[in-house]
C-alpha cells in the first residue's frame, strides 16, 4: 500500500508539474503519512504538503475547488 501511495504522489507531482504536491489526508492516517511524505521527498526531490482533517470536510472543499492533487480518505464511500 505504501508503494502505491508513493506512486500516486509521484504521478500527481508530474501531472501538476510542480515541486510540491498538495495532499489532503484523513487525520487517522497522520502517522503513516509522515513516513510516506519523507520517503516521497527522498525518492523524488518533491515535497508532499500534507493537510490533515476529516474526509467529509476535504470532500466538500475539493468539490468547491480546493487545490489538492491527492486525497487519502478514511473511507471510500464519501469521496465516491
């Protein structure tokens, strides 16, 4: 799973053409995301800018145009 997340971040960085990737992360995934973000920075030279919060709030923000390239959600029903 971690490997897939790293690939998602690399893809988002490439698609955005930016040195930073904006990542919305469910608060319950804060600890694993710290390691993933550090691994991503080492592997790619890009930075994952991590914003922690609730999946529901991120869903509403993204629908309103929030500039996140990646959403790591606590559930799969809300974003669907």
